[in-house]
């Protein structure tokens, strides 16, 4: 990921992460700190913010099997998927690429989720994630400050097609 310039007076905030970790980020600044925060503990917040802005649907990568550990699994089911199988949220672009804070990837090639299946995020699933003690409370306000910079970075790295030649 390339680092983007800090917004004017970039405010630094601490966001809750996995297993009690805290990630300090500068709002709107795409850098390694933002990548860590929105990959390890706040992916759901970023996916929701990106989905709200673009209208693209969210998806969640799933672990192939339920952990069946009473301390990590509360047996909430979404169809055939147990809540403990939910791993990493992304947004699905119209071209099928999966987008998270680290960029846009072909299906099955998102960093850390290579080869894993994903399923659409339903409102029931989102409600669970937003309120579950197993997931960090979603920092939506902070996540929203990274949406425009990520979309701009994606546009800057996508190939530009040449105009068609006319006869």
C-alpha cells in the first residue's frame, strides 16, 4: 500500500483491534497503521463504510469449519455458516474484485484469505458482528475517513485504456 498525504491537521485516534489490541491511526491517512487497524479488528467497519459510500455489497471470508470451542463459538448460525467461521469482511465491486483496506483483489486472492470462500453479509450477520463480544465494536466514523483515499488510490493504480482508434 502506498502512503497517502495526511489530511490537514490529521487527527490521530486509537481504534480497538483483535484480542484487546489498540491501533493508533491518523484519520484519512492510508499507511501501514491504517492497514493493520482495518485488517486486524476493524475490517467490518471499513467494509460497511465502503459499502455505504459505493453501494457495493459486503462479503465475509469464512473458515472452512466451525471451531467447536465453547470459548470462541457462540453457535449463532447464518445458514450453514457458524458465527465462529466469520473471518474478514470485504466489499465486492461490480467487476467481482474484493476490496479491503489493502486494495482490490481477484476472488480468492485477498491477503490472508487466499483460497477461502466468501459469502454475502446479510443484515442479520452485520447486526451480529456489530454487537458480538467476539468482534471489536465497529469504528464507523473513523472508517469513513479512509473510504475516499482508498477509492482514489485504486483509481490511480488501475490501468487506463487507450481510446479506440477511428478510421
